[in-house]
């Protein structure tokens, strides 16, 4: 690979990570002002954060909302992928277009329309509404991940299992599921990550529920504060750990599958 | 009727119809309703649509959304091509790492990114301090934060990974020998790009453009939190009409007009890109 190509990649990575690095640096900076030059190293902002009950509550709320979103995105993504790859499915094209709708309609338009219909039919806005709406937005991503793996599988394996007397359910559990488990864990992480990253949907549908992103948004309209930096870094690190774990799991599964084959 | 695998589409379709299509349909109905004493009353009134049709502000904001989506698409495409092409030259192990490097910034929350850019671009932020330190400028550059420049920069930042991924996937499928042949026959690298690589990667460019346009045109948070006085958006106005002003019919009409305009522009864009010669060759073959 040429020198030009390498420098392009380095510049691109620098651009993508620059804001995050600056954010992290100031969370350890010994000054309440976010200005250069840096004044020294401190853990003060993290200590302040640990004593902040609002933050801890917001964090637990966000986490508890993200889990069902991940699970729902995975389950519905799995069902959608099974349907998309089913033999003799006449409405496949239409169904695929339908799956793109939550992705193509801007989140802001979708959430405001959902907020209107909910208040009209008396469905209270809150955690449940937020979970359902976020799962819907994650669905196209989850489906893409699972379906991409399923179309590459050898259909003869399922056929062989069925010929040897396995019920469809057994064939699914014993033959298909082990092969798509890495993709399922990917779909789950995408749901969790999109839920943790979301602010737009929460603004319209959270009701009295206060996830972290909403708390940060209301705090930050007023001022920049280093303990908010520290909070962002904590969220970033936890998300990275989550991604790392699911990636490690995926790789281990893939290796195991390769060893079995 | 016995259960078949394809029937699993039913619950999924039902969820999308109930969660996406029904709310959009209700938007259509509400746009014809009337508001009396802060009460939404079913009616068949063209008041909201009439008001919208003659509101220059509303159409200006819809135009702004289109412009912001198109500009973000163009910027990400220009920056995305060199990155995607460089990625195709990596060894297989490097590619796995590159995917993680590329996707990790997307995992950060919307609000985290907005917050981080405020620190980078502020009067005493990284960029201004560096430029002053080197002696290029005497006063902090004011246009860096709370300006149209900020909106363009951050929207480009937010969407670049999607564009790179789409072009990259397409570029990986280009037969390397075609490029070598062009070079052997005397094409300069720039000619090889515009006559061979670009036409053959237009399907990826089209997919990336559609994605980036859909994600950036309706965005309201980045402009409102980083755009300063230039940060007004159609969706912020819809939000205002919905919440503070309690004019749901006008809010619905404006949201629908925005959605329809974005849909038309996106279809035109995809159609245009796919009509290019190379795209026809690639898509026709599949």
C-alpha cells in the first residue's frame, strides 16, 4: 500500500477521533474552563461524577431502556431475516421496502408523528413508548446484519437436517441458530448502541422518563462543564467495552465454526 | 393454513405498519383538522395547507433541509472516495481493524459528538489555540462555532463513515485488472479514476448518498445546538408548532411537506446516479 493511501487513512482516522480525544483530555484537566493550554492532571471531575445521584439514575435508566431495545431489535430482525430468506415468499420485494421505512423517514418526523398518535389515543409517553420507537429504528440495521449472514449460508444443511427427520423447529435450533449466533449478538449490540446514542426520539417520546442523553442535553444548553466531559468518557468507555465483548464473542464463535467445518 | 417460514414477515410488517405507517397516516389526517380552544377537532379544512403554501419561511426552511442534505452528501462523497479507495489496498487483517476504527465514532451518542465539537471549535478550543500558537491568526476565528460552517462540518463528520462503507463495498468488487489495464494503456491516475473506478462504484455511491441524505436532511439537533443564529430548521419549527403553539394541523402539514420534498429529491438523486453509464453496466449484470 502506497504512502499516499496510508496518509489518507491516518488523516481520516485523526478527523474521526479528534473530538473524542479532546473530550477525554479535558475530563482529566485540572481546570473548570475548557481552554488551552492544559493546566494539569486531576481525577476531580470523576470524583464529582461518582457523587452525582442524578447522573447515576440517568445512567441506570438509559441502560434499562437499552436492554429491551437490543433484544427486540434482535428478535424482530431475526424474524424479518427468516422471512426474507424463506423459499417461495412472493412479497419479498415489498417486505424489503417496508423494512427500509423506519430507516428512510427522518427520526424527527417519525417521533413527532408517533408522539401525536400516542397522545390522541391516550398511550402515555414514557419508557415503553421509547423502547418501542427505538426498537423500530434499530430494526433495519439488525435485519441487515442477520440477513447478510443468512443469505451466505448453505441451504443444503437445513435440507439435510429436514430429510433426516428434524422438525423445522429442531432444524432451526440445531443447524441454523449455531451458524447465525454471531450475527444475532451483533444485532443485539446495534440495538443497545443505537438506544444509548439516541437523543432525538427521547426528546419526543420519553415523557417523564429521563435517560442520560436527555439529562446531558438539558444541562449542556446552559454551559460546558468538565464533569459532563467525565460522564461522556464513562459512557464512551462502557459502550466500547460492550462493542469489544460482542466482537470478541463473534470472533470466538467464528473460529469455533471454522474448526468444526 | 399451516405455518411457513415466510409467515414470520407478518408480525414484523404489523409492527412497522403500526409504528411507522399509521403515525404518518395520522399526520395526513391531522393536517386537515381544525384547532378550537386548544382542542383538536376532526374536520376537512385546508387552513393549514393554505397557510403553508403561502408561508415563505416554511418553504425557505424546507429548502434549507434539502440543501443541507445535498451538501452533506457531496462533502462526504468527496472525502469518502479517497478513504474508501485507500481501504481497498489494505491487507485482510487491516480491513477488519479498519471496520472497527470506522464504526466506533458512530457508537458515541448524538449529544456526545455535539458536545465534543463545541470544545474543539470554541474560541479557546483546540483549533483556535493551535492556529494562534503557530501564528497564523491573531484573533480566534469566530466562524468556527455557531455558524453554517459548524453545521456543515459536524453533519459531514456524523455521516462520513456511512459513505465510506458504501463506496468501499462497491470498490472492493471492481476488478483490479481493469484499473491496471487502463494504467498500462497510458491513462493517468486521475483518468483511471474518472473513466474506470468512478463509473464502476456508482451503485455504492448511490447507496451511500441515499443513506447520508436520509440521515442528514431531517436532522434538527446539530443545527439547533451548534448552528447559533443559523440553526433554525423545519423540524424545529414543527416541534414548536406541535408543543408550544399547539397548532397540530400546521405542524402535520409542514412535516408532510418536508417528508415529500425529501423523498422527491432522494429519488431524483438515486435515479440520476444509477443512470450513469457504469452503474447500468454493474446493476445490469447482477
